[in-house]
């Protein structure tokens, strides 16, 4: 698994994290209902939009390197996205990157 921290995370840049096959299967199950069709890229659909929320990109990559991508704005509100946000909230702890993902503010870096 690749963690990519940007701007407001405790760890910036890429960190590879290895997990057990059981953890990998658990993550796949938690995200299965949100996964776009194989080999496609999709954005979540909003009923209402709240601004200034985190962006999440989930990439599934098969053995041949083909990617399936879901891009999600956590302020993109709908019943489905509420469930997706709950699943995403569990991922840092499950994947062992909670300390990397911890929100951090740096002097001289704007919050916006």
C-alpha cells in the first residue's frame, strides 16, 4: 500500500506500507460497494456540497498494473458518500498509517 501525504499531514511524500493478505481483503471488502467499473476513473456524485473538505483518491491496481480510480471530495454529501466517508475514516488505523495521516499545520503554509 502507498501512503502519499500532502500539505497538512504529519508525513509528507510517499511511504510504502506492507500489510497482511487478511488486512488487504478487509480493506477491499470495506470499499467494494464504492469501486468503479474495472479500469475506469470515477468521481463521487453529490446531492449537496460542503466546501473546504479533504480530497481522497482510492486506486485499485491489478497484477497487470491496470488502475481503477475513485476520486472523492469528503464534502460531497449523499447517503452513499456518508457511508464512504465512514469507510475511509477507518482506513488509516487499519492500514497502520494513522500517525502519518494526522492533521498537521506548518508555519508559513496556508490552510486553504
